[in-house]
C-alpha cells in the first residue's frame, strides 16, 4: 500500500500553502525543536508533517533561508542557521565552505591580513601529500582572518605553484582562497580531509589572535582535493577557542 503525498493547487512562492508551511516550520524553529546547526528531516517527511506538497514546502524552506533562519546543502539537505552576529564560526555538518562563505552566510564581514605570501620549495612530507615532486615549488600563504574586525583565525595555506601560477602575486588580504582557485585556474575544491585538535596558544598565536598565551585554540589540519580528486591545498587553521565550533554528523555502523 502506498501513501499519496498531500497535494495543493499550483501557486507562487507567496501562496496560502507556502505561507502555512512557513508558519508551521517557523513555530517549530522558535520553540527550539530544531536547535542551531541541526539538520531538518527530509522534505518528504516535512511535507507530510506540515500538510502541504513538496513544491510548496520547498518554497517555504527557500523563504526561511532568505530570512536567515536556514542554510542548505545540495548533498545533505536543510540546516538551522547559527545565530547571526554571534562571532562564532561554524558550518553545517558535512558541508565544505571557505572562511569567507561562512562569514557571509551569518551576516559578518570577513577580512584578512597577509603575514606571508611567497614561493618556496616543498618539504618532503608536503610534496608527498600534494603528490608533487620533492622540492617542487609551492606557494605559502599565511593570513590572520577576522570577523567584523575581531581576529579569530591564523590560516596557513600551501598550494602547488604549477596549479595556481598567479597566486603568489595576487592580493589575498580579504579574498576567498577557494574563489581565487576557481577564478585563476578553474580548480574547484570538492572535499577536505579534516582533523581538529585543542591546544594551548603559543605566544605568537596569542598575539595575533589577541588572547592570552596558553589560552585554548583549535588547530585544524586539512588536505583539500579538487574535482579530479587531486590534492590542491594543505592547510592549517588556528582558531580562537571562543570563536569556532566544529560540527559533524556521526553514524553508528552495523554490528
């Protein structure tokens, strides 16, 4: 036996079914049923629970996204947006975004100060991870990233020079590195192997992040690959402990 989905007359984004779905979803958000960062149930289930068609539900979800209440991922679905202006950087579970993209999604201004931008020879370990020849040229970019003027991250990026020959000379103070890669070389990042560890801030990190030496920071290491599954970026980001939250969705395997 199959259950037919609820249907509604064809309507525009502001039609009665869309308004109904938006109101019911908004009520659940306001009551805290879905906390910030949480993933919403699938569209089929939400449409059934709100009593509208999936097309009307999608319009309602799009409205809530435009109002700053939701975020979306083509692969993972819909998520409750973190509070705007909180000063905390985070991203929906399983979604790869640049620092600039995360800031913009929360209504914050992302800026940067370049500390180091130069061409050098790759170390043996770096060359192995990037799958390039030992001592091949890489671009090293070190920046302090800020949200609305507050420094929250010391970001070190290492990329094969051959992949992005113009990067060493580009103005990268406030520019998204992911966007620069795509515009300069057509490289589109699609996945990142990511690891995070809590550590005490060194004197240099504390100075750059405007915190006390020894205060907690989150050190995140990543290897980012492109659309051809080739490593294109080695990165280390050191975040203030009070300014970054790492989120993930964990699944329990079958016994």
